C-alpha cells in the first residue's frame, strides 16, 4: 500500500525554524522525484521544492536560500528544513510522490 505521512509542523515565531519529515512506504522511493508543496488558507497549491534521485534540488524563488530539502533513500524518507520562516510561509505542507500526497502538516508562522 502506498503511503506518505508528513510530520514536524507547528507554531513558530518569524525567523524561526522547523524541519518537516515525509515518511513513505509502498514506493520504489530511491527511483523517484520527491516534491514538497504547500497550500495557504484560501489559496491554491504552491510548489515549494523538488529533490531528484541522486540529490539534485530545485526551489521556488519564494523559499530559495531559506529552505533545504533532503532525502534518505535507506529509510524512504524526505525532509524539508525551513529556516528564517516568515508569516507568508504559513500553510499546510505536503510531500508528493508520483502525484500522491499525504494528509499534510500545518505550519503556522506568527508572533
């Protein structure tokens, strides 16, 4: 059974950091692109980052230099390290593999 489970969200002050985790099962994870996307209240889904097999990465301009995505193929897990968080980063964050997503994890940036 294919499964993605995001975790690590929470409430953080502006300038703070969070690390999100995407635990997967049922995929040949090491062969697949892993994306992070987010959806803010009342807005559409926004692409955040990609990490390719072999570790190459791509980021949206809005997060470049602040967010870092990584992967551990041995444990079928991907990560999103988020630093220098801003209120506009507030959203539900999802990891995506082959067009599938988990339930998401809420990130709220507020003082």
